[in-house]
C-alpha cells in the first residue's frame, strides 16, 4: 500500500494546513499520524517508558494537551 492511497494520508490532505511549532514545521500527514498515535497510546505505553508513575502521569498529561491542540487545528481522528 502506498502512502498516497492510505486513509491516513487522505485524511491529512483534508486537514487545514501544516503546523509550525517553535520554528519546526510538521506536515499535515505527520500531524495526522501523531494525532493517531496520541489517540492510541495508553497508560501502559507511558508507564513502560517512564522511570516511575509520576513521570508516566506527566507524560500522559503532556500528550493529552498536545492531542487537544492538534484537535483544535483539525487533526482529530475518531
């Protein structure tokens, strides 16, 4: 399957525009893919990668804020 034919790519093309975060540009495809990742990531993912529960909680909270910011820009996968 090519990238152009994937549903992810089609959805990203319909999103408004690329995002710019502190001078770094994120393409619509990358923003959509990251929004998908944030939607799918759960406590177990954060806890596995964290030093402890406090760090996992902070990671999850930051990810949720990023997910909300992406959603406000039109990157809100179902």
